[in-house]
C-alpha cells in the first residue's frame, strides 16, 4: 500500500539519492529476524509469530506521518522489516500443518493468491489515498488494515503440537538455527530470482513516472493481478509435474520480462513487461515455498521456511540496493539496471536445467 509512494516521500525529506535503501533496509531486518521467527514458530507456535509481525506493521505505519528526518525514516524502515520477518514465516508453517503434502503446491498457491489480492489492491488504494487526501491518510489506512489482521489472528486456533511457553533462551540463536542445509537448492534459486523483485519495487515507480503513468501504484496492480491469475495454476502444476519443471519456466520468464521492461519506451511496453514479471513471480514464489517445505523435517518446518525467506530477503535487499546505486536517478540507466536482474534470472534457469537429478517431490 505504501511502497509506491515512498520514493517521492523520501525525496520530500531530502533523500532522493537513497531510494535504494527503502527496500533494502526493510529486507535486511526481515532477513536478520528470520532465524528468530523460524525458531519461535517451532517452539511457541505459529499464531504468536504471525501476531507479532502484524503488530509491528500496525505501529510502524502510525509513525510515518510523525517523522521529519532522514535518520528517522531509515530507522522506521529498519524496524518495519520485522513485520515481514515474522508474519510470513508463521503463516507458511501454519499452512503446512493443515494441508496434506500431495496438495502443498496448490495450498501455497492459494496462500500466495490471498497475498496477491492485497498486493493488487494495496498499491492502487495507497496511490488513491495519497493523491486525494495526502500521504498521512495513506499511512493511517495501512495501519488500520494491520489492525484488522491482528483481530483475525487473535481468534485463530494454534496448530503446533506440543507448543512451549516463551523463554528468553529462545532468542539465543545457534548456528543450526540460521540455515537448514536440506533446503539449499530452493534457497539458491530464490536469491537469484528475488533480485529482480528488489529492482522492481525500487525502480518501477520512477520508470512509470518517466513514461507518463501518474498513479504509480497501478503498475504494481498489474504485477500482482498477473501474479494472482497464475498462482493457483502454478501450484497445482508443481504438485503434478514437480517443482523443478515449473521453476525452469518461471525463471526463464523472469529473464525475458526484465529485458522487456529495460527496453520500454512507452507505458504499454512497460505494462507488458510488468505483467510478464507478475506471471513469473507468481509461479516462482509458491513453488519454492512448497519445495522448501517438502525438503524440511516435520519438527523443523519453521527453520526450513525461515531459511528460504532469508535468501528471499537477501535477494530483494541486494536487488533494491544495487539497482538504486546503478540507476542513480538517471533514466538512461534503466536498461542496464534491469538487464542485470534478467541475467540473474537466467542464471537460476541454467542451474535448474543442470539439476537433472531432481525428481517430482
């Protein structure tokens, strides 16, 4: 809801040259918090982890209208990352508890569809509120939606068997809590493909303005609607044909979409490229989640899922930071910025193409 307007908001604060930090700071915190959220999800339960993330989102959105300095903005973005670091980990683990393994891809597709509905409507609604009533109303609207999430979670039944009471010792993360080696393959594909996601959310608002699209949130709506359309199909396909065959198609499409976007000279071509990326991202995300869950031990699902999310945040954070540096507010650099993301997507495709030993799982 707020991401499309944050680059302009940061510019108003005098930090136009730091746009790459909008996403990267957020994702750094999310990445750091994943081992904690994974361990806590396996110890105290899925629901408390989800509630904590939603609570952070609620509080942070209330503070955006108050801050007036760059330091305050970046500190808030850093703290805000805990919302993404906790809620998705708990949600995915919760879903894996209640869905049979043979329908896991389909279930992850449904979960992704729910998220895509929010991602499709959020940017458009945020842009509308910001244009009609100002940024403050947009931030308060975001906080209100997080409050609704909390009210839903408070009535949600816990699924973790043998959950334990919270102990401060659970915040002590050991080396084995940081990464689950069994999910190394999907993690590698994730970091390579997520780089494009960070690039998209950092540069696309400026690109849209450059080609004459006033409501920048609409580009994210095109992206997420395309993602929404394909998620259920991709999830079912990965259940039937295997995770790797679906990922080969989706990572190749990431590379193609980045080229289409990077060479765009009109709003129509930019929308086409964004839509193609939405199809690719909508296929990649639920398939990787299902694959990582397949490979994780039952008692350490939270750890396996958290490991995948760590690499997702790493890819997004690097994509956001490096694309911001490469772009440097110079429209002539749009092509090279998106080309790099496309090459990494192609590298993920080549890796999957060489992994012939992977079978349907």
